[in-house]
C-alpha cells in the first residue's frame, strides 16, 4: 500500500468506484487487511461509508478542518 495517505485514499476510492462493490470485496481481491486500511485512513480522518462505497471525511469539501468557515453560532 502507498505510504502517503493522500495517494492511498485516491487509489482505494478509485478502485472502489471502478471495480469493487464494497470494501470487503476490495480487501479480498487486493490482499489488504481491512482493519489496517481503515486505521491508516482513520488516522487522517477518513472513514469508510458503505452507502457511497468510498472513504469520506466529515470535513465536507475542506481539506483541513480549520479551513471550514465558522458558523454564526460557533
């Protein structure tokens, strides 16, 4: 697996989008330990979303949480 989490994220999401119905199918075909993959991407705040079949972040469209605009009630 790539060491850079951004490259890893791009690679995994591309494979999930184009070739695999879910994360279990990807991990089985690519001989990847699911727990290790989820931990590595979790370290950079990405979690697997089975509804969209991709790793996403709760930050929305922002690369870093501190780039998110503040809401008036915050």
